[in-house]
C-alpha cells in the first residue's frame, strides 16, 4: 500500500515575539481536513486567504498549546494562513489536498 509522511513546518522570528516566534509549528503540509497550529502563547486571529486574496476562513485562537483549524469546507489548492497577535503577524503557505 501507499503511505504518506508529513513533517511539521517551523517558523522562526518573523514578527512574533519571544518564545512564540521560536516555537510556532503549522502542520500537516499538505493538509486534508484539519490544520494544526502549535506554539501560540497569545490570543491570535487566524485568517486563511485563497490565491485571489479572498479571506475564506477566520477564527480566534486563544493561545492554547495546540489549536486546530477545520479545512473541510475548503476546496483543494494553495492558501496563505495569516496569524495575527498583539506581538505581530506571520504568514504561512498552506496546501489543502
């Protein structure tokens, strides 16, 4: 049979402060039904944009160690996840299978 492996994507200091920037992980890549965001320490607004720049998802994340975004309503393709907190903004490319 077939097997697939998905490695987490780590993001360094790109506008978020302190430990939050160093510990941010977004996985799996590509994603199917859910996208996991780990390492947030502050209240964060997650916004997902399609390739046309349209916002297709918005959710408030409460700084839990592990948050999940439900992608089931989205079509397959490329997106940009924008995470905005009081300490800054980071953008992460995301692929939905």
